[in-house]
C-alpha cells in the first residue's frame, strides 16, 4: 500500500446542516471540496453565494464544486469521501461508491447512530472505512445556511482496520487545520455510544413531543422520560462492556442542559415527513439490550412512537 500523504481533496455527500458545516470548514482550510446532494438548490447555493454558518461558529465559504449524482464523483475522484446523509440510505450510497473507489481513497462515516460503519463494510473494503463522532448541534435555516446551536470539540474518528490508521491520522489533521478540532481515538466505539445515548434520549422525545431540546429540559415531566432513557442506555452499554466512564451520567445531563433552544434532526425529519434514524439510535440500544439480556422498555416505547409518526 502506498504511504498516505496529506489529504487535500474531499467530497462530502449530503448538503444538509452537517454536510454544509464539514464542507464549509474544509473549504475554508484551503482544501478542494466537492459537495454532492440530490437536491440541486442545496448544491447551487453552496457554490454561490456559498455556505453560511452562524451561532456557535461563524463562517461564510464557497465550496469548490457541486454535484447532484454521487456516481459523477468517478469523473474526478476525491481522496476522501465524507458521508453525512442519514444512515437509512447508507446501503445505496455504499453501492454507488463501490463502483469507483480505489486503494488510495477513504470513506468517512460522519453521522449519528450506532454501527453505521458496519453498514458501509457490507459493501466496501473495511480498510477504506473510517468512523467519526461529531459533537455539535445544528439545523438548516435555508439552503446552505446553517445555525450551529452548540459546538463541543474535539470530534473523534478511527479506522475500521489497522491498515487505515495513518489515513485516519491525516484526515483528523485536515479537519483540525480547517477549524474542526478532531482526534484519532482508540476508543471510537465508546465515543459512538457516549454520543448515541444522548441522541437516544433527546432526539426521539423531541420528535414525538415537538419540543426543542431546551423546552424538553425545562419541562420536569417530559424530562423524566429523558432521564429514564439515559439510565437505560447506560445499563445496556455497561452490559455490553462499552466504556462510558464512571462519571458519564452527570456528564450527559450537563451536556444536554447546555444544548440550547435547538430542534434535533429527528424532529426536523418528522416535520418534513422524512424517515428518521431511530432504528440506528434507539433501535440499536434495544438490539444490544436483547443481546445482553437487558430489558429496554423505554427505548422500545419511544422507538415505537417515532415509527408510528413516520408514515404520516
């Protein structure tokens, strides 16, 4: 395998809030950035007048180029593909990438949910895959305009196989140089679960109630559901020997309480009549609970309520 050089050419699949943040920061760091999304308006606006980020971070930046078809990346292949779309479409994205990926290209799963990297690994070479965990909250105000409600760096990533370690280090370096402080960690599964338990308690509760994160925290009755979901997620993680850290519960409560008046992505999906990622968040806690013999009534309940809303 060739020695990994510094990465400068990136493609970001998904022009939603996360994709815009990643694209904007990478482009502002002097990288070549292609933004790809099936919605032409999202891509065109990112090209001109450019991506605008406000809130916890301030940035205005144009991307290098835009595409509306992932397959077109084959015409001018990037060095790193960052996937920021919903986990529900990972199989489709992976099958398209499989047609043109080469031994010098890497794919980063930069999204919410548990085991998203394993979905990619069903189609792509495991040595090409890197998993990332992000620590910011954001929402799309309008095409290419993102409000970042909070930003709690660093972000974390790790290769799926040891052969990808050098690439992971270089990608983390590129993110950090661009203003998104990122570290390679040996404990990416722990980091995924630390983030996912918080997603599992806030996202679906907001999706079902229509409340923002701050409104959920301020409502003492609704917050009881959030608290039970956190405790249940912690119990499942520990039963599966996931390392959360002994002070995780107070950390999670404090993190949630500083999230601000923000609509999480699952609520936005319900409002826009889109399929949610609840199966990759609460559904995975249920799955791993069953594996360890732990009952998960709160996650079963909230997942069922979100699934009931999806068809509407």
